[in-house]
């Protein structure tokens, strides 16, 4: 179950990860990188956000959804 945006954990993010569903496997790498940058630039708006505890802080994990793609495609 994804977590809600957490300013405390956000301040301790040391790694960013993006999970792409299989339906987007044929997307060009450049398009994926552009979308990932936009999603991680505003993590509070991500539909599926999770924080994974690490030794040095947290990894922010965003799972891409169609709602996210709709939101950043206007950007």
C-alpha cells in the first residue's frame, strides 16, 4: 500500500526509483526519463508514492499510473 507524501521522509530521500508497468515497456528511454524527472520533481502529486527505508535515508519510489501520465503530459 503506497504511503502519503511525507515532508519528513522527503527531506531524507537519498535515492529516487520509478516503477513502470509492463504496458509502457515499449516507450523510448528518453520519454521515460523525461516523465520520471517530472514525477520526481513534484512527488506530492504522484498517485502511487512509497518510501523505502535505507541505511542512509529513504528511497522515494513512484509507480507510474495513467493519471500521472495525464498530469505530466500537459507540463
